[in-house]
C-alpha cells in the first residue's frame, strides 16, 4: 500500500547535537512538507519542497535544514541552533495542482535529554 | 496568508449525540480538508472538499464557498470518535496548506 513512513517514532537529542528525522513516501507525490506541532497550537510549516532539488523555508525554518535529492525522500535535520526542539514533527505529502490530496506520516516525537 | 479558525476548541458529548465542528477561513480557497488526529499523533484525511457536501459513514462535511465556512458533522457519535479534528485549507495554485488549531472531541459512553 502507498503511504508515508516516518522514523524514528521517538528521538532524543543531546545538547549541541544534530539529529535527522526520516520521511519516505511511495505515493509519487511531488510536494512534501515538514510541520511542527506543539501542544495547543496548530501545525506550523518548517520547510516544503515542490520538486526534487528544490525546497522553500516555511514559517519556522530557523534551526532546521532539509534536502530533497530523491522524489521519495525528504529528511529533516534539527540542528544545534534550534534551541527549543522538543515537539511532535509531522511529514506530509500532496499532489500538486488541482485540489491536492494530503497525506501524513505517523510523526516523530523529539525530546531533549 | 489565509487565517483558519475552528470552533469549538474543545467539545465533550454523550455517546449518540449529533456533533458539529465549524471552520472559517479568510481568503477564497481551492480546497478544504478535514483531518483526524488520534492520541499517538498520526493524522488521517477524512474529507477533501471544494464545493457542496460529502458523506462517509456517520461523517458529513459541508462547505459554503460564498460564506467561507465549512462544517464537519458526526451523527450517532461513539467513543471511538474521540480525537482532534483539524481543518486545513489550500488556495489558488499554491501548494501550501494552512491549518486551524484543531477541535478536541471527547465522546463519553
């Protein structure tokens, strides 16, 4: 079955450490997104990509980096510059054009040790 | 930027009750999505609407384009409907989505 796979489900980061969250989709979607979810807040866009080798910053990109070397993969790195990384991270993908079907991964909970 | 507002923020219902969750947005859109997030975090898409009304089982979603408003109805609510329901909009030819803050629904047996 087609879908989006995020890993790991739980991740712990030590101070000063970079960590990478994985997101893989086999839906053949061009557009992929990373969102951050904090308790009581709506989803906030970190980065998005509409095509391979291209991506744009979202509303809260500082302290994060991404790459899009393959259509299927859109990993997110939480760098040491992100001072408040504890949150739930969701990866999504969508068809482009038209009304756009939206699919989500199961999420990664990142906590700081 | 499209502002998306949902109401109510929290909702508690008795099993069997009819439930309505509302979503309003500020700019004309190409599509509106209703999403469901269960404890544990994964989000699933319930409906995608650009006009009119859709029904799936006990769930009904409607949209009024002129009034920039959508509703999600749950008939004969059940404890397994307990979740956070999120409204998301997409407009024009852009590929960005904007999300409401969600409605937390608890259905009591």
